[in-house]
């Protein structure tokens, strides 16, 4: 068996914590070759150095204990290769998830920077939009009605995590209501989706084309008068709504505790009016 090393010596040789070696023993990864029945001291052999190195390497690669235990129980090059290949595939999936998370964070930072630009308040702008995928809850809502319960319903039904909803929730208002000056009800609640996001059976789209954008200081409760103002500005330009409008709370209690700082944006698809 050769030279034996007590657990403390083994831990020092490998720069490890004694608790980790005990954990490996309890997990069935690396048992001491001998345990003194009187002192309960654990002893390891030189022959176990390579096994411990293998465990440590696989752990640094993120391989789980169950997979390591199975690989050590039936150790062969093909088995280790297949284990590493599976872990490579898992890391690839993790990297893709991290890239998606990074893109969402960058988008959120950009959105907050945009909201903080006060020069965009009370300014009619036009923007050509590509079709925007959404998760949608087709549930009529009255102006001033709390959105918390409908939001939970959309979250639970779509299978999307709460983090996906931050800064991307909107209300749709029907084209007919816009044309008739009825701004006290909404057609649906929706959430903008990032590329690659797929809700469970609640998918929809905001149409592409030219949209009029109007941003104001206030909340959803203040939107009715703003709609009338925007539609008048559009009529003066010879333009009319070309579809359902969208209303976004860009700055609310999620970002500030001051209601006087709330910012909402109205978005209306537009087309040239008759004549």
C-alpha cells in the first residue's frame, strides 16, 4: 500500500479543505484506504492521488457528483470522454442562457437610459417598427383597474418568469375605440418578447409599420386626455390610426417610489387619412 497520509496531510497536499475530503467520503467518491478503529483517523494512499485529481478536475468542469461517482465506478477512456462530451453540451446551453440574460440586461439598461431622456416628453415622434412578438392575455380591462391580477394570470399561463415582464408590459386599445374617442377600456394585456422567448400558447404580434409615439409624465390613469391630444395632432397631420394602439408604463413603482416621476408612452400605428 505504500506511504499513508492522514486526512489533514492529504488536504494540505492538495490545497483542499478537510471538510471537502470528508464530503467526498460520504458521497462515495473517495473513501480512505484505512480508518483507525480507535482514533477514527482517516488515511489515504499515494495510489489515490490520481483519483482525487480526477475528481477535482471534473468538479472544476461542473460535473455533478452522481456522474463522477458513476465514471469512477466504471473508469475507462470512452466513459470519461462521453461524460466530458455531455458536460460540454451542458456548458454550451449555459453559455447560450447567459448570452440571453446579458442581452436582456443590456436592453433593460438601454430602456432606462431612454426613459431618463426628458427631451422626449410631450413630443410627437414617428418610428418604423418591425413586427413585435408578444405574450398576450385577451382580457378586457377598464381604465384605472389594477393590473396585478391580470399580470399574474399572464405570467402563470404563459410560463414566463417574472423577470421577463419588467419594463415590457403593455395594454392594447382597440382601433375602433381610438376612432370614436373611447379611452376608458383596453382590449388586452401583453408583454413584449425578446428574440428566442416563446410563451405557452399565448403568442401574438404587434404589427409592423409606422407608429406614432407620445410620451408623457403620468400613469395609465392619466392616459385618456393624452390620447385625445395625440389624435388631434395626428388629424392635423392628415393621419389616422391604422390598428390597435399600445400603452406602456415606462417608469412606475418598479423603478421609482415617486408617483410624480411616472412616465407612460402611447404608441399608435398610423396611416394617411382619407382624402
